[in-house]
C-alpha cells in the first residue's frame, strides 16, 4: 500500500497538470481571437494579394511582349518568303536543291529529331502549346480570376441591383463575423464582369448571381446561403471547408449587426459619391 504522503503528492501533481493544461488551452484560444492576431492574419492576406496582383501584372506585360515578338517574327518570315519567291521564282518551302534534294527549312533544321526522349515533350511545353489557342482576353480573365480568389477564402460574385446578391451579402457580412472578411466582386461594375461570369458558369455550373465561392468551390447563391444560415449549418460549412484559412467565424450579436449595417451603409454612400465625382469629370471632359 502506498503511503498517504505519496498519494497526496501524486494528487497534487495531477491537479497541477490539469490546471496547466487548462491555462495553456485558454491562452491559446484567447490569442487566436485577439485583435492583434486577427489583424496580423488580415495583413498577411493583404500582402499575399498584393504579391498576386504584382505577379499578374508582370505576367500580363510578359504575355503582351511575347505576342508582339511573335507577330514581328511572323511578319519578317512572310517578307523573307516573298523575297525568296521573287528572286528564285519558286516557293521557298518547295524549292529543290542539288540532285533533287528538298531544301531544308531553317526553322525545321533547328527542331530536334523526335525520339523517345522528345516525343510528347515536357509537361511545361505541352501547357505552353495549350496556351497558344487562348486569346489575350481569355488570358486576362484567367489572371484576374486567380488574383480575385487570393483576396479571401470566401468570394461573393454579385451585382449591385440583384436582390438575391443583397441577401447573400447581408448574411455573410452583417450577420456573421468572418475573418478574413469575404471579398465582394460586383460584376456589373467590373471591367471584365461579363467574361468573369461566363468563366464562372463554365467552371462552377452557376450562370446567375450571386455565386459564393468558398476555397474556390461554389456553395450556391442567395437562397442556398439563406438555407445554410436558417438551418444553422453555415458556420460549420465555412469552418470545415475553409480550414486554417478561416481565422474567425462566429455569429454577431444584435448590436454588432446594427453597427456593421451602418458601416456598410456609409461605405456604399462613399462609393456612390466617388462614382458621382467620376461621372461629373467625364461630363466636363466631354
């Protein structure tokens, strides 16, 4: 039988272990929900988006330069072919050499012979060949969509006049406190709005707005978001699909909802004032 002193010592050690565990868990939870932690996470998200925009702009400039280079090369080749035909009286590609040998095209001479190692090419080469069939507008839409998806785990593709879009924005932005904040794209005010909506229709199967994307996957429109909210499954959906990208997701209380609505109302008024100033400048320029 262990002595009473040893039993007391074991009990004290067990109690201290439980208290330390509870303290560490509580501290970690408070740190995760602290204002400093959430602001730090939002700053990191903003920096990631700025980097994505910079990469998009760089890729766009590179694509334009490459297209200009290809057009200049094609024009130079056409002029060279016309000059060769004018001098020799035959087409350059079908010209015969000594003993009836076909003259080798310089471009073909530079190409390696296809063997086991070159058939099919590298995946990157196949991807580049696929991009050749893509128009410049399609490429810009793809770059813009990729940049938008990096703004937040939740993207709301909306239109300003759509009542279903207003319903989805009210639920996700006013009734819930989600960090990073869901990012709203008003397609009727975006320069590539119709193209983005067509691309989303192809990739998500939804042709209408709103189209709410969570981690790049569509979770539905206004009625779908309302159903998730009314059945109490919206938070679980956001947390399970968002994973570590979701810093905070909780229901706002009544005071927070009213405060959030006032903030969004002031933001809309500032946006309308900005649009009015831009329209006035356009009229003065005309």
